[in-house]
């Protein structure tokens, strides 16, 4: 409590740089990024800075910030989140990276989504937002564990009222707008998810005539909890057949806005547009709506919306769904090199089918696939191209594999580009993809070579 009082008393920041001084022993030469989200509906990453970890394991970031934001570090496939205000400085200490057992440790590192890391303010009074949000998060977690876990269907009205009193006593006098709203909408989100208050009461208290907090993740989580299903099942004024017509027949942002305008809750244009964008994002997972029509609506919204936040959001949502891996989607291009320095570009394979695969030398299943893949290369020569991407951290492992196994198909290193892996949805190894002529995905994932890929390929190629 004393720490909270000190931090509240010393709070005084304006726009300015966020400075990070970090140390990650064992990860020398690796790339680390500092990111935020472009918006909190699409959650498309926005790279603020990229640096290479030095020979001594140290790294530095300095990025401008105009207001409190959720930020995160990304290295390998892991993300570690924190909050920062303009002018704050941080010291970051990652746990030492040690590879004792190559197969086990490298595999674990590849699959880890969070790493053990300490993120602390460089000065006692200069880590206000991160310190305060951590305290609030811990209070919420403790409340859920002590009062909710194991009795989700119970009436939590009294326990939540007591929790709110505890929160008020800890955060009394908070002046920071981001933190105040972070606390407020944490409580509102609990009221919503625990069914302590109904939709209309929460809407009138927390949303109506209130500014939209586009950069506050807890606000946006609460907003989506209210409106994710609103236009599909909760509104008495919005009919599904009119929604389907506006999307599948007209592909019109304006007509969708007109459909939603009949609802009394959505009279405000800014609110209505945001609910529309949240709903369109949901529609991509619903069989009643055609995805290519939804993309056209988002392009229409990007042109016609009167609100810059919504124009950007429409673009980002479209970008997210264009990166999907359904049949017919276009595979992202890349340029990678083999051990001799020869460049392999995905666009060069657009005239044929390509069996694209991602292997790791630390993965037994990958190594067991070498002989079956050689059989496929021989049996489908002239009909099918093969290209392997090795996701080992060490590029020299490509040379070792080529030389030790005399591979007849090209194998390139992913060059530490974890963005490339995200572009192809690679979260594990081995992973196989079949790409058709023109660079369009045929199957994601495709059959592994030792599980009957030859039969599947025969059927596909015979239909050409």
C-alpha cells in the first residue's frame, strides 16, 4: 500500500520517449522488437522499433509515445506485454537462454509464447502505469481465484461489491486517465461476465455519451463483450435477412450502417460504426456471410467513414483476414537463400504446384520425413516443385543437413524471420503446405510425406 501511495503522489508525465535498457544473455545476435497494436479490434501488430541484441546480451529501445499504451516485446515466437506512459524508462532482464539438450531445448524455445522476464521502471517513481496495472491485474486474479473459481454460476453480486470497495481503497485519488479507465472497465467487464448487471444498465453507465477509448485494451474487451453478438441476436430492430442482403447482395458499408441505424442503442454514428466494424470482424467466422463481400465492405468503410480511427481499423481488419490460410488465399511472398547463397523467391513458383514445408533439425518428425520427401521428389519430378524452410536458429544447420543427406530438393534457412513464420501460420514443426499455380493456397496444412502425401498429390495432379 505504501508503494501505491508513493506512486500516486509522484505521478506527473507528459508526451515523451519511452526508454528501454535490456539484457538477454544467451540471445546475442538475435532480433528483438518493440511493438504495440494498430488497433484493439484487429490486433494487428505495429512495430515501433527493431534492434539486434549485442555481443554482451544488451539491447536498447527509444520510441516516442503520446499517451499510455499497451506495448510488448517480441523475440522468437514469444511476446511479453507491459504498459507504459510517455517519459517512462524501463530495465528489462530476460532469464538466461541456455541450450543443453539441442532437440528438447530448441523445440521448447520455438513453441514458447512467453519468456521469463522482469520488466521494471528504471527509477522508483518512473514506472507508474506498469506498476499500477500490475497491481490491478493481481487484484482481479485473486478475486477470481478466491470468489469465482469453482462456483461460476453462483450469484456474485455481494462479493463483487466488496471487491469494488477494496479497489477503491487502493486506488483512491487516481489522476491518470488511462489507469482510471483501466480500473473502471475491469470492474465493468467483471459485472458483465459474471452477470451482475445487465446489458442496458452497463451500456447507459459505461458507453452512452462517453468517449470511445480506442487505446485502452480493457475498455475494448468490455466493449466487445457487450456488442460481439448484439446485431446478430440481441437487437430487436436488426433482422438477419437485412444484414445478409447488405453484405452478400450489396457489399455496402452505407447499407449496413442504414440497417444498424434502426436500433435505438446505435443512434450515435461513431458508436454505430464501431459496432459495425466489430460485427464485420465476427462475420468472417459465420457461414451466412461471404468473405469476399466482407472485404469489399471494409474497403468501402475505409473510403467512406468520417472517422480516421475507423478508416484505419477497417484497413487493419481486412489485412488480418486477407492473411488467412483458406483455400484460394494468396500465400505471402518471401526471399530466402540456400547454403550457396542462391535466392529462392516464392513468386518464382507460380507456374506449378509447390509442396512447401517447414522443418527443424531438432524435430525428430522432420528428420524422419527426409526419405519419404526424397521419394516424392523422385516420383513427381516435372509435375511438382518442392521447397523446404529450416526453422533452426543456426543457419549452418542447413549446410549440415544438405551435406549429410545429399538432398535432391532445395532447403533454405528462414533467416531468423519470425514474421515469415507468422505469415504462414507456422507454430510448430514439421508443417506442410500445398500451394497451387498462381501462388494460391490449395491446402493448409497439407498431408505430411509419411502419412500418404503421395496418394493425395496423385489425385490433385491428375485433375489438372
